[in-house]
C-alpha cells in the first residue's frame, strides 16, 4: 500500500533544506572567510611591527621615519590606498623617566578591509582588522663623566719598562718639594722601578675639604724607590697591582679662525709659530690651537682665564723668572682642560727656571714627557697632570690640590636605544 505525500510537507522540506544550506554556507564562511581575516590580521601585525621598529631606527639616525614606516607597510601589502587599507603613523613624546634623556614613541596603525567570499550570504560583505604597534626611540644621552684616572693628581701613562732614573715614569729628586692634597700619584707601568722618590720630598696628604687620601697607585706588583715619600693623615700608601684605562683617544679639538693679537691681548683661534707673540700679556677666554712652541722667558707675564691651550705640535718651554696665571674654562665640553697635547704630540713639556706659575685645571699630554725643574713654583691650585712621564728636579716647588669638579671630565655618551613596546 503506497502512502500519498502531502504537498505541504514537501514545501516544508524545501524550506528546511534551504535553511540547512544557509547554515552550511555560514559555517563555510566562518571557516574560509574567518581564515582570510585571521591571515590578514597576522600579516598586518607583522607589517606594523616591522614598520614601527624601522621607524624608530630611522628616528635615531635622523632620517624621515614616517616615510620609512610607510615604505615597510607597502612592502608588506598595505599601501594606504584609503579603500582596502589605511595606514596611520602617530608620535608622542616618551613619558619622563622611560628614557635616559628624551625619546619618541612611534605608533603605526593599519586598518584593513577584507572582502568576504561566503559571508555575504549571511549579510557580511566585508570584515575589518585594526592592528597597531608602538616603538620607542630613546635619544642619545650625554652625561658628565669623571676626571681621567679619577683620583690622580699626577698620572704617568707610560706602560713599558724603565731604565734608571732617566727613564722613570714618576721621578721626584734633587731638592724638589711636592705637596699633594687628596689626589694620587699614579703609574701605568708594570715595572716597579719606574717609581723613584729618591730626593727632595713628596708629601701626600688628605683632601683639605674632604676625606680622600693622596696615595701612590701603580700597575706594578712590587718595587719602587720611596726614600723621600712622606704621608700624613694616614695617606702616602703604595697600592700595587692596580688596573687603569687606556689613555684617551684624540679629543679632536679644533679652533675656528685665526688667533689675533690686539695690543697686549689676543683672541682665541688657530696660531702657527712661537706662542704667544711678543708683547701679548692677556689671552681672552676660548680655545687656542697652537702649531709651534709655547715659550715663556724671563720677565714674560701672561694672564689667561677660561682658556684651553691645544698643543697640536711643538713643545712647552716656560723659562726663567716668568709669571703665568692660567685657568681652564668652567663650562662647555672642555671644562677643566687647561692644556692639551693630542696623542700625536710627543714633544717635551718643561717648566724651568725660577718662575711662578698659577695654573688650575687638567694638563693632558698623555704621550709627552713633563718635566718640572729649576727653582720655580707651582702655586697651590686645583691641578691634574696626565703625561707620559712626570719628573720633578732641582729646587722646584709644587702644591697640588684635588677637586674633581674643577678638572676635566670627559663627557660620556650613551648610545640611542630602540625597542618595540607592543
């Protein structure tokens, strides 16, 4: 017996089948179109991450970081056409304390519109991804450092062996007399015989306004002559086996224009010949780049406040009963640097005769021998000598005080840093 189907039932079946098809298409849309959206989101995220980091790198290099970021998004398929995708690049100052100095936070955002394949059946013709990444570019940070061979009023950079008194790195002999408050006398040589305190007197004392002691510090493990070394206030100890930084690289100090004489005064700049010219008694503040000898003779007088003398070539020869009052700048990149001989200058630097020198600041001549002979006086001042060797002989008198704030402290530069925040 055959049952006769109702037409209404057949209609219901068609509706159910149609609904099932819509459901299947919906699930297909979820699978395929969802996969497309997920794939696009991953690609867009990679694009903004790469673009943000490239922008930060361009920023610290001084290049156009916006163009750099956009070029990276284009390379990854997002060209900011305003239809299928929009690329936005925004910046903000890095919050205080997040960088050593200043910085910039760069955000790259991509809005991507994806045309669907099956989702239009359920009313979704397009889907949208919005992704972003933020990078941080911390700028170069420059800070004040500490004096060269920190804690040393006298430092000899000679690292090789010595051959008797004439080859000593530090020599105090004759009837000379040196007093040092708070600053060490140091030698980079591993040869203990390079230290010869064999005549006159070397008095090492505590810092006048602090607790720092003046001692002898050396890379040598033992040895040395300390006949005339005297310590006060628990100072004057010999500390062996010390390690020291290598001598500094060329500071690259240059001058602008030509040093010009006007009457008995002179303005800063470049000068070739014996310095200072005859008749000059006053140097204006600034930097003097000398190609020639710096020579002072009996009866000469020179006053120079806030100057840096750069001995590109030539020697220093201060003779006779000359008088000099010279001080370093108190501000700027070379604050505290009164005399500088670059590493290429190995000429003799000599203070001779019975003159009086009132000098404050750092005397940096790392590859040049420095001799203080005769019967002259280095007046009590805040000074630091960094020389290849340092010798004191004759009846010379020197009084040297230590105060790091008044000496040359090379600036320390922290490199720029980039990072991806999110």
